């Protein structure tokens, strides 16, 4: 028992020495909080209703980004959307999908649609993918982000969809 106590005391003492050098990859909560607050202020100004989203889509000036899983993207997505799951956001992969930081990006998520519980399974409102996608894109320096705001019945929308879920019917 004394040996275990000595080891634990020794490790505790080493901990302060080992943590002296900050890890540059470690989570920067204060910067994250800053980006979240900035995003909160900008989201309302960049939220689009269905008609505005469709008009932006058809203008050819925007890239449509779907940050859902590849599996759900294959099942059903807005025609013309590029898929990059949020879990795969890195500077390199974002650069491959989004041509420049000035590109106008349209986003949507599961919570935008009802009537397709498999491909668009709703999440709790605070866990909405649109919120997280906005925060992550802004963290990487993308500012021209526009999101679909309303919840739309998949059977009544004018937005065009493609995917395996549609073909299998």
C-alpha cells in the first residue's frame, strides 16, 4: 500500500512538470466561446426561408454544403449539395470542397425537414447540425454562410432532392 501511495505522490508531482509546456493542439475554449458568440450574432442575418434558399441555390453563386454523415447524405440530399461530414472538417478537406474562404455557402441539416425520419432524423434543437456547422466553418475562417431556417415538410417542399431513399420507393 505504501508503494502505491509513493507512486501516486510521485506521479502527481510529475504532473505539474509534464504540463508546463502548453499543447498547441489542445482545445481553446475561450476562442471557441468567442466564435460561438459571433455566430449567434450573425446567424439571424444569414438565415434564409425556403424561397430565398431556392433562389440562392439556383443563382449559381453559392455552394451547398451538407455536413451530415455520408450514409444519410446518400439516402437523401438537396440536389447539387457537396458532402463533408462535420466530423471530417479539417483545413485541407474544407479547402477541397469549398473553393475559397469568400465562397458563399448554403447549409441545411436534419432539423430543417420533417417526413423523412431515416435520412433526416431530427436532433434536439440545441444540438442542431446547422449551429455546429456554422461555428466550425467560422473557426476555419469561412464567413459567407447562409442557412435554411424553417422546418419544411419533405413532401411539400420545392427543394429538389436526390438519393437512394427516393429511388427505393
